[in-house]
C-alpha cells in the first residue's frame, strides 16, 4: 500500500493538574466532526496513565488523505474552537508531529 501521499499526525497533550477531565472532554468532542471530514481516514484518541492510574497525557493519532486534507481540518470551526479552549488547560504547548513514512502499511 502506498502511504507516500498520506499525512500522518501525532499530537500529545499534557493537562495541568486537575484539568484531565476537561482536556479529555474537549478532545472527545473533536472526534465525530473530524472523522466526518472527507479527507480524514483515522482519528484515534489514546491516553497514558501513571502507576496511580491517573491520566498524565493524551495522544491523537491522525491520518489524512493528503496535506490539503490536514489544512482543511486546521481551518474548520471545530478545530479552531478546540484550540481556543484547550491551550489554557495544558502544562505545556501541544506537541504536534507530522510524520513521514519510512516503512509502513
């Protein structure tokens, strides 16, 4: 399968103390509208917990048909709304990595 033209994004979120649920709810609200975008192929939401079973970080794994589909996503009202709400709830800026495939299926 040729993944060359696909745009893969890995985004990480590190909530401030006591803000885990708010951050989680904001990201959860992004799932349906993003998955319904024509150019979105995968929009999966994950968490990493510490030994005390407390959420310490959230992660999105996203695949778009191409870079134009990612640009479209970043210009939607749901994207702009989530970005405006989530920033103040995080310990540090969102870490966004756009990945380039070396060998993937």
